């Protein structure tokens, strides 16, 4: 089931979605310029720095989504965005990556 933030937006969202997604899937859209290997998907060595702010944001999103999940809500508004299980999983994996050898930037 597709969901929108407000019922009045359903018609507008559906029209725009159908205009840009006229088929049931996008399997026919190939990105020949992109090459991803299994090792790329498993690589945990990401550029950037782990910060206290980033960890706090990830924890906020993860806990906020779990709270909604416990209320049987599939997606929840967090920081003015509609977040779902995929976002919670990204947040979880980013927090989990803090256990890797990546250095934590100095906290203020």
C-alpha cells in the first residue's frame, strides 16, 4: 500500500509518480556507467569522519522509528522527513560501523 503524509496529497503524488514511473518497475533502466562488485557492497572503509552529532542523529532516527514500529506504524515523521525501516537500518549500520577501526573525530 502506498502512503502519503496527508490524504489531500494522494492525488497529486499519484499523478507525479505515474508520470515518471509509467511501468511497474525500472528493470529496463540500466546504468552501464556503474560497476559494483560484491566486495564494494561489503566494504566498510567509508570516507569521512564519525562525529558525535552523526551518532546522535542516527540514534534519534533508530529509536524514533522503533517507537513508531511498536505502535504498529510503518513510517514515522522524524526531523520533517518520513522515515521507514530502510532508514532505521541505515542508521543502525552507521552506528554499528563505529565499532570498526575508523577513528572518532574529537568531540567538543
